[in-house]
C-alpha cells in the first residue's frame, strides 16, 4: 500500500506565534537603562539544537546554555518588536555591556 504524501502533523510555520514569555520559560522584566528601556528574560537551556550569536562578544551561544534574551521597548519601536528584535546574550555579556 503506498504512503500518503501528506503529513499528519501540522506545519509548524503555519501555526500562530506563541507569546514570548511562554516560549522562553522565564520571567520577563523591564529595565530602564541609559541606552533605553529593555525587556529582559532569563532562559534555561534547552535541547532545540539552535545556536545564536551573542551581540556582546560575537561568539556562538548554544540554546543548551542558560542565557538572557533582551529587546528594546522604546516608544518609537513599541512592544510589538519583541519577536523580531530580540537578541540572545550570554548572561555575563548582558551584565557587562555598558563597559564595552
């Protein structure tokens, strides 16, 4: 019997976007910094296999490492930029970003 050409699973790209706080499994905080208002969320490591480039040190940041996700929440950009404008930082790079 031939296989069906259609997948039984739904296409993950066609799904609605999840709320960021649910997808990153951490508490969201707002920080008013000299370089603007930031929304910051700590993330536990996971086994997704993804990797990111930390904007603080330009090194690879595997998703399996606990890290910080941060994005600006300035008036001109609005809170809706969260999904597109978020950046994954090493926790130490995030804490020391003002000294660079």
